[in-house]
């Protein structure tokens, strides 16, 4: 350590942070290894250093003395498995102390970006050595290097010494962008995504036996490009970055990693611009205008801009254009680009998605795990695997992979599992990945139908490994054991195996056909809600926190919300956050509060009117009925279709329903309605017991009642 750092003083809290342990651990070290305790036990081990300044409440310790004492304490094996990882707490302490020096410099400078540029310039020049020639250096490098103060140079070189080279030191500086209060961290590609793309490129490659050439569009500060540099057999590398500042940092970072031969351009069109003459006087485009592998992680744009002509899917089309025959492309896009439905007024995002389908350029869609980006916790992302030419067996179909579900099952090892699925084209769990056709055919869903193509919305979550017949019979027997009064009804409940397969239809298709109508919830001011008027149904009512009818709105207040829809009898309430909760409106006349929605069976009102006139059920019947609709929507296959990083919501349009004969729908409705009637009766019994227990406890607590058990029957109190 330098003399300045040798005199640096740290508190107990800073020792905890720099050594990567908990505060109780540091206090325990200080107590167990104090001079008094070791002396009393004749222990020859070095004692914990004594404070050199501060107070009894906040002692200060010499940083180098602490580091030397921590050198005697090895790290757990799990913390030292990674190559280049520190072996002792002292080594980790020194590394973090160097990093803290860089963070401290941020408070001495006016700009975090300027500090990062200067540190990277110093590291790049050190990597070049003493024999550098100004004419061969990037034009932005020398000014940043010359402008770096002596303290910046010192910290940069100390960081390179601790990290084992200029390349790792440059990586560390950019990893600290968030702590340095720089916006660079917002656009950095997360390391799990880098690992996944590296695995895919390594296993799928670029469709060539020769060294694969690579173009990195939207290269940023080079996370994806550097993730590919260690792959065996890569050829030429080219980067494109539109932002001038990030392009400067990228050039410096590449020099730190001795990758100065990588060409860096400002725009993809520069790859098509004429290059220097080859000696014959002719000028040709850049030698790498197309490549075997093209990767891109477009910069983040706040808000959903699906009407932008240069939106994220534009980079996917550019990637396809830059691919060599048999090449592979990998593009990270926000998941909303895959969920936008096709409407009468098609947006640029939907048109570009449709173009990818028409060109058969989409090989796979990988829905990345939620909160994959530490600085964009509210955004979801997907990885598009693109192709220039589809193989005969893959033409007209796309592999959908739900990596979020895979990560929930296998944890941090999800990247290996996803890469294996794409390599083998099979998945051990059918709900995590399967092929879907692009164009529609008889009885088969297609991706080009204008609906969401997000894997969570397309992959039905079947309860595989479950024998539904056995499970249902067991549930019926359990009901019989606890409800013997229902013996006759349960005994008449016939359950058997269905001999034929059942087709499913999306709720969105039924909405488009007019068979169902979607009722949206509205935002109503809390001050307009009271205890009189029309019942309102919100999140609290659906979760059971408040009874239905407990909150109401007066008609005169409701008139201020002309878009609010009053429900009819038979409408189904839905809450689709973190699963699906449904309830049938038996009376009608309710107002829905967002995020609660409703579904109305279009023919149900006519059915009720006709049945009311004749006094008997309408002979024509219904294709769907309220209780049946509510229960089918809440089945596990729809429950697990959620998407969203912060709040997992299920798209109503992407839920599906089995297509059953009208007679079977009528039988199922009768069974479910009778089951609901029995459930209501049990709830009334439980409510009566709850009320009794509450009154007994309240009377005793207030000193008005004295309870006892009578052995002989007597008069009631």
C-alpha cells in the first residue's frame, strides 16, 4: 500500500463492508482476539489491532494493520472457487479498499463519466506499453490520458495491480458505474445474459466449420463482445456503437484487453461504406459487413415506444440483414415488443414482428427471468434467436422457451439448461419449452395470429405427472368423509376418463368473435367511496380482505365516471395479479375498481330472459356459463401464464378454455353451482361460529360474562 493508504483509518462498519462479513463477525473477532483474552489463555496468535484514534463509541483502526491481521484468516472454499478470487479476508479487504479509493475520487471530481474515461485511458495506455505511436492510437485516447490527474493515475494503477491486469481493472471500473453515480450502469448487459449468449454461440455457433466472425451491434461498453472473445474458434470481431462517449470507453476497454484490432464503428451503415483501396483503385465495403454471429443489446428507452419506426425490433431486422448464410443472431428486446396485439391500426412494432415471421427469421424466443437487470427491475426482457436460413426441419416453426420458469426450478444454473434446450431442441418439462408453428393450420395455434408471442402467454401449464381421474376420485372421497350429509349428491357425481382429446380456444379469440365481452376496472377516488349506493369490487374484495358490499358508491358520485360499467347478473369478476382469482356476480349492479376486470357471456342475458318467460331453461343452451367460466379461468394451466417483473399479471386474452359440448357445459354448471351452494352454507356456519367465539371472548374480556360447562341440560341463558 502507498504511504497515504497506510495511514488510512477505518471504522468497524467499514471493516465489515471491506471484508465482506457481517457486523457481528467483526465485533466477535475484536472480542475473542483481544490482547486480554489471548494473554489470559497464553495464546500466541496475533491479537486484533487496537484503535489508533476515534472514541470508545466509534474507534478508528489503521487499515494496513487490519489487512495484515485479516491475512491470517482464509476465506471459505465457496468464495475462492472462482479464478482470480481472493484467498484470505485480508486480500479481499485490500481489493475493496482500492475500489473505495476510486469511489472517493468521484466526490473530488465534477463528473463520474469524465473520471471513468480518464481511468480507462490510463489503463489503456499502460496496456500499450512504452512503445506506443501516437498515429496508431485512437484520437480520443491521448486527450483523456493527458488530462488525468496524478491521483487518478495512481488509483488506476493500484487497481490494475490488485485486479491482476489492465483488462480486469477496466472491467471493475465499469462495474462500479452505479456506485460512481454514472448512467452507464443502466445500459450494461447483465452478466447472466452475457453467459447465456456465450453458451448459445458456443453450442449453436454461426453455422460454419471455420472460425466464426462476429458483429456486435449496439455494443455499449462491450459486455457481450468481451463475453465472446474467449470462445474457441472465433474469427474477426467488429463493434458498432452510436453513442460517442460509450464508443470512447469501448475503444479504451478493448485496448486494456489487448483487443486493439477490433474495428469500432458509429453506425451499421458504416459497415457498408467504401473502405480503403485494395491497391487496384477499387473501393469495397468493410471486410465484415456481414458475419456468422451477430449480437445486439439495444439501449434502454424509458416508456413503451411501440410506435417508433426505429424500435427494438428494428435491431432484430438489422441483425438478420447482417447474417451470413447459416448464421445465427442474438438480440435482447423488452418483452412488450412481443405482447402487443395486432389491431386494425397496426403499429411499427407489430409490423416488424410480422416481418420476422414472414421471413422465417425467428428461430427461438427465450423469455428471460424476471428482474434480470439490476437497474431495470420493472422491465422484462426476452432474447430473440435469429437465423438467415432455416433448416428443413425448423422451417415455419419457432421454439418458445420460458427461462423464468426454468430459473425458478433450477436456480442460478438456468443458462446451462436453456442452452441445452436450444441445442437439443427438446425440454424435459413440456411447459418450459416447445415448438409453435408460425402460420395457422387446421386445429393448430400459430404465432402469426396477432396475439402475444411471449412464452409465458403461449405455453400452457399442464399438471403433468398428475392422474386427474385418481386425484378427483380422492377429492370426492375426502369430501364424503367430512361432509356425510352430502352422501347422495356426491354419490351421483359421475367421473370418468375422457376418451378423446379436447381443443382449447383463447379468450382473446372469443372476445374478437363477440362471444365474450371484457369489462375493464376503473380508478375511482377514495373520497367518492362510502358505505351507501352501488357495491364496488376491488382488489380487497377479491382477496377476501373486505366483504362484498362493504364499500359502495352513490349514484350521483358514479355519474362523474361515465366510462364505468355496471355489471350484470352472471358476469365473472377477475383479479389476475400473482395468479387468477375469479368470482361470479349472482345479482349484478356492481362497479369494478382497477385492477379487477370482468368477463360477460354475451348470450347470457338473452338466455335468462328466455328462461324467465318460459319458466324452464332455454332449450338451445349456452356455449359457456358463469360458474363454469369462472372455474375454468382459475385452473392451473391459466394461473401460471403470468408475466411482469414486479407484479406478475396474467393476460386475460391469453387464457384458454376447453371447447366442450353444450350439454356437458350445462352439467358442469349444475355441479359447480351446487358445490358453490354447499360452500356458501359452510361459510355461513363458520361465520356463525366465529361470531359466537368473538362475543364470548368480548364479554369475558369486559368483565360482563362468566362461562362454564354444564354437565346436565338446563335452561338457556
